[in-house]
């Protein structure tokens, strides 16, 4: 029997689609038909999914077409949407770093700063944010909307404002960055009216907790080992100082087990050091969720 209480949730189509579906999977939700349908299914009868472009998401949330959605901070600002920000979700298409909308010019351009573009033409998809950027600096430019492939137009106009995570595409097109217009991360947003609804707010908060926990787990690993009791102080000095390990007794009274969660970047240097200090039966394992 289907639940009468439904949360209408928007997930982004396009560049964030694959990363979002993988994140939901890590958080414990299975999404079906995401490649074939703009109305994918999810294994939670209280959630109704709609797949929408990130550029449009905040408008649909503000208008109440959907109750909540995932989009970029850049598009919330571009649309001027009056919505509730539930949380920041530190993930994107390629990395966990913020994406940047940058002001870029051809390598051969004489421009070294935004001020050098006075009277020029700027092409971008992010028109309103770009206009505000130049207005705040009292620089008079014409900002034109670009229907994608903006890098190609950089030599037809004076500069472009384009989204980048790594800068690879800009460098490949012989463009250089002269300023950052806005930095953006993924946000979970909700309709202000629906945020006051007890069921929907709790449902949104539950999803938020699980998604953030899944993101946190991406950079962590679990670490287990057995050590002799007398080696405990030595081992604790090797483990990161801010971590508080779980210490358990074993059947052999001379040994104890230690379990701790550590950053995956230090695991490769930590494990050999623990081995040399006398740890045995060392196991590392991936995590699905880390909840603080």
C-alpha cells in the first residue's frame, strides 16, 4: 500500500546526474530508470523523484512544483530563488572541490583583469551573476547569454565566464583565467512553505543526514588490528592524535583489538608503521556512511 504522504524531490539531470545517483546509492537509496526516464523510481514509497536540469531546479522548488531538490549554489544565485538551504553537499561532477565560474580570455588577449574589459562583450550562461559581478566593480560591459560551448566563443567576444573544476578545458582551448566570478558547491534546497510541514521537513532532514554521511565516508577508511597489550601506548602514538580508537579484549588475554576510522590519504603510510610497531591481522575496509 502506497504512502499518502509524499515528498516530491528533484535530482539534477546532466553533469551532476551520475554523481548524484551514486551518492544516493552510497546513502542507502536505490534509484531505477535514471538513464531512460525523467521520472525515475526510488526504493522509498514516500519519495517521488523528478529529474530536472540543475539550472531550473531552484525555480521549481521556489514555485512549489517540487518540495526539495539538489542543485548548485550558482544557479540559486542566478535565479534569485527564495528557498531554504537545507545543507551543503560537498560533491560535484569530477571532484569534491567547489566549482568556479571564472572570467577567462584568450592567451593572446592583452586583458590582465576585469577592469581591462571595460566596454567589452562577455559571453556566459550565468548572465545575472556575471552582470552583478561587473556592476559591483563599476565596470561597464555587455553580458550576452551563451548556449553552451562557451569556450569556442572566447575569440568572438572579449571574454567568457565559464564553469570549471580543474581548468583543463580552458587550457585546452588556449584560454587563461583572470578572475573568479563565483565559487559554487552543490546544495540541498527546500520550498519555504513545505519546509514547515512536519512530515516533509523530517523526511528532507533524514535524507540530508544520510547524504552528508555518505560524502564524509568517501574520504575515510576503517582500520582494524590486533596488538599485544604492552604495545598499546606505542600504537596510540602512531595513530592520528584526534582519533579515539575502540579497544576490545580478545580470547587471548595477552592481545587486544583496536578499531579506528582514519583519512584514506594517510592509510598507506599508517599501515606499514603499525606493522613495524607490532600490529598484526591489520584490515582496512571502505565505509558507506560516517555520521558525527
